[in-house]
C-alpha cells in the first residue's frame, strides 16, 4: 500500500505537467484565425487653384541715392573784398537764375574803367591827327607834281596803322575793365540751392577762392543698378551712334521722410555707357523734375543725398502663369494635383520673373504646366508623386478619389475622427 502511494506521488504531477505542455503546444500550433481589416490611408486636406493664362506687368526694384544734376563751386573771377551777401546765399537757401548772390567792392574796377576810357579817347585823338598827316602827305605829293601814288613811308601808312592799333587796344582795355567791373557782381548761373557757404562779408577773395557750393534744382537724378535677368523687360533708352534712343519708362521712387512714407514719380532718361565694375550691372539714371516744388498732396521735397527705393515698370508679359511664392519649393519646384484621382505630381519650372511675392512662368516653355492644371497652394514638407489628397479647389471641396475603398464615414452621433494636421513648412 505504501508502495502504491509512493508511485502515485511521483506520477500524478508528471501527468499534470505533460497535459499542460500538450495543451500549450496545441494552442500554439492551432492559433485562432483573426479578422483582417484594411485601414485606408488618411487624406491630407490641401488648397488648390486652377492655373489660367494671364497678363503680368513686371516691376523691377532697385535702390539708389538722390544726387543733383549739376553741382558747382562758386568762384570769383576778380579779386576784391566782399561788401554784400544775398540773404539767399546761406546753406539751404534757394535762388533763381541770374540772381545776385554776392558783391565785391567795385571801386578799383570803376577807376580802371575811367582810365581805360581816357586811354581810348587819347588813342582816338592820335589816330585823327595821324590820319590828317597822312592825307596832307598825299596832297603834298600831288602838289609837287609827281606822278603816281607816294610810297608807304611818304604817305605815313605805318604811322596810321600804329595809331589804329592803339585805338583797338584801348577799346579792348576798356572792354576788359568793364567786364571786370561786372564780375564784381556774382550772379547765379541757374536756379538752385546753396549747399555750403565758405565766405562772408568783409573777406578778401581772389580768383579761384571757393565761396560756396551750389546745385541746380530743376531736376535731380538717381543712379539705379538693374539686375541683368529682369532688365530685359524694361524699356531702356539705349543710346546709339545715330543719336536715336528709345524713350524710357516711368519709375516710382519711395522713401521714409520724418517717419512717414513718401513717393515721387520719375522717368528713366538714359543708361550709362559702362557696366558697374563691382556688380557688373547696368546703371540706369532716373530723373525727377522739380523735386523741391510744393505738391497738392503734401509730398515733401526729394532732398539731395536721400536713399530711395525704386520700382520701374516693365513691358507687359502676355500668356503667362503667375504662381504665388508660397506655392514654390526650393529649386523652383511646384506641386500639381491631377484630377480626378486627386494625386500629387511634382514639376520643376523655369521662371521669367522671380520675386518675394510670386514667380512668372511662360506658358510656351517646355517645363511650364498646362492651362487648367491645378496648383497646390498648401506647403507640404515631403510630397510624394502619386500621393492622394483631398483638395479644396478655388473654394470648392473635391470628392474623395474613387477606385479604392473609401474610409468609413462616421454615423450620426458618433465622434468624428480628427483631420490630419498639415505642416505649414514649405520644405525649403
């Protein structure tokens, strides 16, 4: 009895362990068949627009500094002491053409005029006496009964010529004295403004002494470097040897004056003959007429030395696609949406014009999209060709693509799944 009990004590646990092992093996060898479900890929919602050919007016932007068309140093032609200075001859003062700016002491030059007049009168008197002697010599020659004309010496021809030369010299000296007297009055060579004053009343000056700096105010100029790629769309007045040149287009100059924006209208008048040695760009010159004139809209004057931003209007481009800059990826790549499957397609384009707001593509170029193609406006970080999206084209939501099982729509009362979040990073 004890022997049977000992056998059962060892065999029963072994049987239990063997049964558990067999059950485990059978469950692993015959797993339950699980139900398989296909989960459709989430559709990214994007914005799109249909591409249409249109008209684009290119605007070329540049920057430059305002400079006067003529800047001069005011120099006296005679020596003397300044006895009068015009109130307009002060830094910032305006003056008109031929206006008197300074006067020098004229006393010495008035005396020189009187002396020159006396010298001329004396020379003319000597000429009259010599003319009388010459006439008398000819009469005496005839009275002596001699045939022919007397010689030059006998007729006092050299003496008469010298007397006439003395008269002309006296006249020239008088004219010079009068010019020097007129030069004691310094007049403005043009309508302008005083930039700098370096002399005042009581100062002795001579020829070559700088009295001040002035500049003309009838118009000012701005030198503008033009990008080579964009300058092809501008109407530039290129000069030729025959003298013919195209008329330049308009230009809009903008600046901030006293914290307020201001703008002036000008026109391109010429293109400089040489390229800028540093940037290798064309230098266009814009002219603004009457920069200091008062305007009805309250625009301030366009002062010399002001830094301005320029916008030049180019010739209109026809049959082009204007694509927003936000829809353009690095390397001038755009994303198109192919309908009706609503799949993405990447394309690299060659822009005619490119700026911070948009790019312009010629519809006739090989790489250009076709009219009616849908442009994706939503920046997608990693777009893959053939990826499906759910677009909203020009405000209208497109239906989900067909051809595959669509995602199950929630029933009324069921919570709706969250829409996938599209990153606004354009991947550039």
